[in-house]
């Protein structure tokens, strides 16, 4: 079983990619108008929107990069996660109602539409679109890098394939991503998020149980090992220190309301899940 | 006092505290690379690096909790009043601030006796993970509980729909 681990992982990754492509094709059949493409015809339910927001928030940044951050700087990086509730509460309280009413009154298709309708300004539409574009570039690059890194490491474990360059993995990752986004629009994006979210939940539980079982004494054993090496790393401020952690908290408390990469899930939720009575 | 002024005051306070952290407090929060694992950072001496910034950090944390509360109040107000949300909001903020201060107190204990564990983690880390993290769920519950009466009543949506229909009719779109 252990000898086949790489092959099993490769099969799972290929199945995952195929599932994403299948979602793209399925979404293509459901997408008939630009409104379907950008807003899923306002037909997404609360559960679908919620899981999509969850997986978008966690994403490659949290799921692949997060463990790396915890390894590198200890508990400092957990302060990012502590804002999960407060950040979304602020988003809901401050933005959801206004966007919901704006959607009723002016029927915007995208956030730039909503901003242009709110301020009656085409210039504001342009600046919003540019801001989203700039935000998405960095966000998307992180996601693609995470996906490509996982793919490269999985392929490296398969003796028949061996080392594959990161650039080739980026190309494959981009191709899958572009296919399902272009063919299925927001429907494909949200439903692949739901698919990914389900995988993340299962994987997180399995990793949690596996990690706990792999160390004598579970979390107590891990804590004692870390305390012997560097107490601060397992303390509340981690390796970075108090002010760095609190600054991180402040940035993510406010930043949750505005990450442009979450725009599609946020829009879907605002249009359908959060506001509709 | 107007809520917008409170918010402005808290933002200015946060900015001043951060400025103080950058310009007034010396660079005490240095990290060092682990001698055996170069990709790993070490936190160095906790007592030495926390001493100059403890008060500043405590103030910054409390300002953030106040800022969160003010933003929450801003979004939950209806016709200028928090109504039934006011008291639970104050209780929640007091709880949030109390747990944060408990974390700071537990960290003091941790510096003297790091081996004291609670549910698998050092005491302050346990306070952070098991208490500070879940407290904001109180505010989420408040939002859900009072959504219809304070945030978005069905008549709000109906009124906006009616206005949208009237505007569309005036503009000849319907």
C-alpha cells in the first residue's frame, strides 16, 4: 500500500481535475445568458453559497500555504484564522444589506455595476474593475501556485513520471481552471468551490486525526516537544510576537470584507443566500 | 456621541498605536532562524521581547475590539437605535475584552511556567484557541437573531422593489 501511495495520490488528483472539467461542462448546459454566466441566474441556495464562501476563504492560500506558515512561525499564523468569524460578521453587517437592496433596485450584474449604480459614476465602475483585476492577479497567482505545487509533489512521488517542472504544472493547473471558468461561468466556479469545500472538510478531519495519532501523547506530546525546543512557537504570539499577531488580526478583520478573489462567492451570497427572504 | 465619531476615534487610535509601535518602541520583536532547520523561525526570549510592547499591544487589542463593536453597532442600527441589540452587544464586547485580557494574564503565567498545559496546549494558547476564537460567535448569533427586525425587514425589500418599479415605469422600461 505504501509503495503505491504516489500512484494513488496521482489517481485522486486526476479524478479531481476530471471532476472540475465535468462541472464546467455541466455548468455550460445551465448557462444560457450573460446573467446566468455572471450571477447563476440568482439561483444559488444558502448552503451552496455558504460552502462556496468557506472553500474560497480557505482556498489554496489557507489549505496549502497555511500549514507551511504554522510550521515556519508557529502560532502566529493562527491569528489569521481567528478573524474568520469577526471578519465575516463585519462583512455581513456592513455590506450585505446595502448590496442586497442595491441588487433589488438597480439589478447589477457585477460589483463594478453595483458601485457605478450606487455613485452614478462610470469612472467609479472603471476604478472598481481595475481594483478587482489587480486584486485577482495576486490572489489567482497564489491559488495556481498552490495547485501547481501540490501537482508537482504528487507527480514526483510516482516513479513512472518522476520530476516535472513547476512551470509545466502551472500550465496544467491554469488549463483546468480556465476551462471550467470560461465554459461554466459563476455556476462552474461556485460548484467546483462546493466540491473542493467538501474535499477540504474530509481531508482536514483525516489530517487532524492522523497527526494526533502519529505523535505519542497527541497534542500534549506535540506541545511538550515544541516547548522543549522553543516555547514561544507554541505560545499565543508564536515566533513573530505580539504586535505582529495583532496587526495581522486587524488587517484580516478589515480585509475579509474586501478580498477581490472572493467576489464571486460574495456576489452569489449577497444576491441569493444572504438577502432573499 | 455620534457613532461615526467613535469609529473615527478608534481608527485614529489604532493608527497612532501602530505608529508608536514602528517609531517609538525599539525593534524588540526580533525573530531568529532555527539553528537546525533554516526554514523555521524561533521566537527568542518571550519575556524580553514582550516587556516593551505589552501595554501597547494590550491597548491595540482593546481598540480593535472596540472598533469591531462600533462597526457592528453601525450595521445593526435601525433608525438610529440599536433597540434590543444594545445590551447583548455590550455584554459580548465585555466578554471579548475580558477573554483578551485573560489571554494576556495567562501569557504572564506562561513566561514563568511554560509547561502548564490545558487541553493539550500551554495555558495562554488554550485561552486563545478555546475561548478567544469562539467568542465572536456571540455576535454572529446576534446578527442572525435580529436580522429581520434590525437589519433587513421584509418591508424594506418590498419598499425598494416598489421604488424600483416606479422608477422603471417613469423611465419607460416597463
